[in-house]
C-alpha cells in the first residue's frame, strides 16, 4: 500500500514523492529550475522546458486541422475551438457565447465596467491589453505596419490588410440589392440605407436626419455652430434694419412658436421675423441663407407644417403667409443671377406692402424670393422630400 503524503500547510495529499516535493515549492517559493537565457526561474522542470521555446522559437504543439503551431498546449486547445461550431462558454448576464473561457472572461468586463489596462499618457483605459498597445502608438507615433506597394503605414494590421485591397482591387463587401461593391463594411452599411431609406442619425437641434453620421456632423457645423449662427445673424440684422425703417413696431424678432400640442417633435420653432397683424395676415419672414441648402426639404416643409398645426390647435385660425427670402446666389433656368442688395430689399418691401393689402385667397400661402427657378417655379417644389400637402400653399416666386 502506497504511503499518503500530506502537506502541513494546506492539507493537500499525494501518492507520489516527486509531485509532493513540487507542491511544497509552491509554499516555500523555491524555484530551482533557472533559465540559462534570462532571469526567469520555475518550480517545475516541465515549466522551464516550455519556457525555453520562447528563446528557441520552437512550436511543438501543432493543429491537426490547419497546421498552425503553438508553444503551449493550452493555446493549442483554445485554437482547436475555432474549427468547431461549439461555443460552450456562456455569459450569465446576456446571451453572448464564446469558444474559449478566456474570451468569456474578457467579455464579462463589459458588464462590470472593468478596464484594467490604463494609458500612462492620458486618461483612456481598455478592456484588453492589445487595445492599449495599439492606442499607445497614438502617443509614440509608431506605425509598424507598412504597405509593400506604397509608403503608407498603419498602427494596426487590420487597417493595412484593408488598405492592400486598394492595390489588389478586391472588394469583399457586396450589396444584395444591386451591383455595388466596396472595401469597407461601414461603406456597405451606409449604401444599403439608400435602398431602405433609413436615416438613423439625427440632429439634436432640429428635425434633420441622415443615413451617414458625418452628414449630421457637417450639417450641425454649417447650421448650428457658433460660427454658422454668427453668419446668419449678419444677414438677419440687415433685414431687421430694413423692417425697422419701413415697418417700425410691427414685427417680432426671433419669435418662439410652441409645439406643446404636437407629439414626437421638437418642442418649439424659432422664426426670424413675425408680423402678427399685417393687414389680414400673420406673416412669418424667414431669412434662408443660401436657400437653406444645408437642410433637407423634409425638414423645411415639416417645420412650416408644424407651425401652422400648432397655431390651429391653439385656436389661432387666421390666414398665414410665409415669406422665404434668400439673400445669396440663385439661378433662373440654369443661368446664375446677380441681384444687388438694394434691389432685393426693395422687392421684399414691395411684397410686404402687397401682402398688407391682399385679400386671403388661401388659408396658408408661401412666397419664395430669389430661389433657384426652372420654368417660373422654384426647384424646391420638385424635391421628393417636399410635402405634397404643402405644395398647394405656393403663392409665387419673386426673382
């Protein structure tokens, strides 16, 4: 009968003297097996032999499926999972499953918020060390992945692989609905939205939406940024001065119209000028810099519709006129027109005088001024996003 050897420190038992002595070293800290190439030492001879592979480059553990070779048996075991559909490691917090326990361990940090790998140069932290390693190249300037066809370099190998497709002509992403092909997955995602009409990116300041995030960013910069607003104020200030000369104390500036009775839209609209009692009409004058070409027509027409709907729900049933005045360039039948500011201002004042003496022919009317025109009609009316129910409001285009 074999003698049972028991550890006095932890109570572990062994039948083999060699295994028992190896175990005792975990308590004493003794590491008699030292590497001849570096300062590392181990308490087991087998661990030293495996470690030596890092110096010799030897990869003794080979995959029978694909021939990939590894230094360690546990790495080979994890690799073998890639050849099966088995995903035995399941997250307890969500439905995610993984082929290796290591991948599941990393995934759990998404739920715990743990980011143990912190940048020493800035405040960014990461879930996995490889992401930190890649991030550090932002600070060091290192770009180790170089294209063999040109001088372009990259911080990540994946970016290089994608770049090489430019030279090979390979386009791995194909649209199921047409013949479109592209290199990047996000480009295909954006393209598919041209078929579906999906516009998931929305402006935080207005009703503008887009299929591409960069379009919303560009819209915000050109319309809502401090610089854009400052440019708008310059043109609006000119019209305010004109109205003060010809219609003193008859208008409100930057008037807020509440949409509290309308659900699912922005809470209010701001109009540049409101004449609440201009003859028999309420007149909204909007200064549309560059014909508001930064806005889609669905945004422009829905805004007018929301204003009318809010007033009607509030009991304001009087006739309404919108004047859409463009102070910048425009075309008439594809020819660029140049109209002096003094002439523009005179025509605006003439229109306001005419509205003041008009009899209401429609519940709502819209006049466009100095908008691009084809066959006497502003081209905005042909925009597919222009509300059909608003087209009958059109009263004229003055150029």
